[in-house]
C-alpha cells in the first residue's frame, strides 16, 4: 500500500522571515489524520530569510535531524556546540532530558532552505547529545546513501530509534531500488525535482507512506533529491 501526501495538502505557515510547510501536525497546524507515520513525527520544509532564525528554545525526548538543501544554517546549543550546517551535511540532535538551542540563517544575503525532521526516540530520558557529519555528493549521487541509523553503521549519524534514513541525488531517468524487510515500512520525501514511486508521480514537497511492500522502486523524472526512511 502507498499513501501519497501531496505538497499542497501540507500545513503552511508564513511568518514573513520563515516560510514553512508541515507534512505532519506541527505548532498551530493540527490534522488528526496526519500526526505521524510510525516513529516519524515531523517533516518541516523551511525557507528562512537572510539573518533570521529561531531564537533559543528547548526540546525534550526527541531525535531532531536537519538536512540543508541550499544555503547555510548556524546552530548553537546548551551543550556548547557551535556549528554551520551546509548541503551534504546531516545534523542529529538528541534532546533527551532537555536541550536549549537556536538556529539562524548564517547568510545576511541569501535564504537557507532545509528539511527539519523529528523522530520519536525508543528511550526517553537520554543524555542530550549532538552529531554532525558530511556526506559528499559523490556518495549520494545515483544511489541511496545511509545517513542516519540506530547502529550508526557505514558512517551514519546515530539516532535512538529503529530507523534507517537514506539520501539520494538522482539524475533524470536514473533509478534506485530499496528492499523492505518483512514488517518494515518506508516514507519517501521528495526534497527537489520529481520521481515515479512504483509508477506514482511525486513532485517536490510530496511524500508517501509505504507498507506491505517488499521493495521501493524510485525513478527520477527530472533531476531530483530524495530522502527515504526505512521504519519499524
């Protein structure tokens, strides 16, 4: 079964400095039919104006992943971390018992475009922690590159949940296939471009929940960038 979540059906918030689309219920956007998919709780597509951002605020018991598509995002947190996140890099922040952090557009001239992802952890009350790794384009070009996993295998960032997150950058007409083990599920998010997902057309911003399938076949109808979540 494949259930498509079209881009235009997402929640939307325009704060002037922030243009944000919510795949699942978030902040003032609430839809009881779209609260989460398995442990995947949030996929927000954000465009932040130059020099603007989210002031210091707190989270608890959430795995937060940031994936930058264009521009650069400046991060600071109560662990003492100060970092700039750029395209190709994946940031993982485990909020655990509590963390304070801020995110700002690092540029004073150009917007930053990113996906922020929240995953429900398998254990509450963990010590807060931070991790950031670079996954060069060559590792994501034309193939699914594991970028986050519970066991941190193959150089992926470690997340505290039974989720494997893959990223791929695809040329038009290129194809990737991902095998799903029994009782596993998948979510595919189109970050840029367009794809065919088992024959279904998905455009930028579209997502799809996949269950009861043994594999996921993705073909790029134009140059595309995608994320694929393999979930328990």
